[in-house]
């Protein structure tokens, strides 16, 4: 092999990816970034008729898009969605477990319904989506899974106890799956963003005092993140360039936790 042939590839051309929660926010940016890097992208959508125009944008990049009905909190939808990807493309190379919710509230005021809903999406949904994708990837002898964690899995955010708990669990689940499935050629990693400008954070960031406090805590860069800054790391972890990285949670926090 020549030296040039051995250089790392930072693209995912002609691979097949599935992104959950793909209609908006981080999921949208990740789906578009994967398409820009050469992947065909299946879009896991809580409502298949509301993709936010992502499928058309992927098609405009010359890649194939497959909208799927996939509410990860409804586990009966997971296996059929994964099978639909295989039926359409013949394989599944990349899973991005992006779907997540944050039902904030003081710990003493959290209801059992809110607790169960947060775990159903953030943790149970991630596990069973990974399980279904993992079965396919094991049969292929190859796969990349990228979970969406959060800096909230490494630090405490007041009023977000249940959300923080689920994201800490995602970091450990990532390690467990990486160790168990590595022998099958499957790499499992996670990304852990700070506050990023998305529809989900718009309301809290509109509070000027809260916004200013967040910017101050993002100690190195002192600015709110943008979705594409997370998407770029996801593409890297899904690419051949990250072939020796597994079981890791990559903080994308602008220096918040470095302080």
C-alpha cells in the first residue's frame, strides 16, 4: 500500500446512515452533514409527514433520502424502520441516536410521567435502536453508532436532574456497547454538546440572564454553539478516519468543563 492510499478518509461516501429525530435541530444538521459527506440518509421521524424539508435537501445534494416513521419511544416502530432501511439500501452502516427530550423541572417537582417519558426517549429508545441496528451491523461485520449525549452527563445542571441522569447513562451505555460489539467491527461513540442554538433551546436562551450565564460558563469560547459544529464531529466519528476510536464520549462544550 502506498503512503497516499493509507491516508485517512474523512468522508462517508456511499454509506447508509439512519438519523433519529432528523426533522429539526441537531438531527437535521447531522443528516445534512452526512449527506454532504457522501452518505445516503434514512430519516427517523416522529411524524413521517413532517420532515422539515430535510429529504429534499438531501436529494439536492445528489444523495438518496428515506423518510421513516420512527418514534423511538414507541419501541414497536424501531425494528420495522431498521428493516425498511435494509430493504431500501441493502445495508445499514451508520446509526445516529439523536432523538431526545429535556423535560426540565426542580427535582422535588418531577412527576412520574415526565420521568418515564424522558427515559423512554433518551435512554430506552437509544438502547433499543442500537440493539436493532447492532443486529444488522453484526451480520455485516461493520458498523458505526454515534449516540447524542450532553455535557449534562458530565456536570450537574440545576432543574435538569432526570435529563442529566439519562445523558450520564448514555456515556456508560456507549462504553458497554463498544466493548461488546467491537469484535464485530462496530465502533460505538457519543458526542456531548453544550448549549447549541436549536428550536429546543430557543426558549431558554431567549432569557437574557440565562443566555449570559451560559456564555460565561462556556469558558474558552464564550459563545453558544451551532448545530453544524456538532454535526462535524458526528461525521468524523462515522468516518474511516475514526476507525480506532470507540467507547468514547467527545465533549463539544467550548471549554465549559475545562474550567
